[in-house]
C-alpha cells in the first residue's frame, strides 16, 4: 500500500504477497481494501481463495481438535478400564483372603471340638475303668 497508497492495484499486490507468504488473514484484509478502492476483478479472486483457505484451515484445525479430544477420551477410557481391573483384582484378593480366614476359623473350631470330644471320651473311659475297678473290688 506504500507503493500505491490510493490505488487498488497496490492492495492487490500486497494481498498477493501475503497470500504467497501464507498470511491469509492479512491477504484477505488487503483484498477487501482493493475491492473498496475499486478493483473487483483481481481482488475478488484473491478474496475468494483466502476465504476458502481460511475455511480449509479452520476445518483442519477442527479435525485436529476432534482427533485430540478422541485421543484424550480413549486415554481416559483406558485409565478407567485399568482402574476397574485393579479394583476387581483387589476385590478378588480380598474375597480370597476372607474365604481363607473363614476356612482357618472353621478348622480351628473343628480342632477345638475334636479336643473337647477327645477329653470327654477320655473322661468317660476313665470313669468306666474306675467303675470296673470298683466292681472288681467288691
């Protein structure tokens, strides 16, 4: 615009330069100024290309963001799945421990009952032996 400050062609040249540099927003602004100054033919073509490129860029950015969100969701889903598996393993280990403790308790109770029955049997046998000795002594 410094070359031809009031001429539409100056804005067209600037718009083309910005387009080649990949500065699409600046190119779009310069093309709009060229149209305001009266160059509808060249500037309109640039304007259309820049709008298309900006739409394409926005679509690519949206796709990249969607892909990133999908990756993040997959990562979070995997973390939740792993945490659920860990919880299942912990719960299974806890249940196994509870079963082992219950079995040990039953075993201890069975041994205690067996000892009591053995004492009772021994006492009965002792009583019977004493009764037999007393019967013989008569």
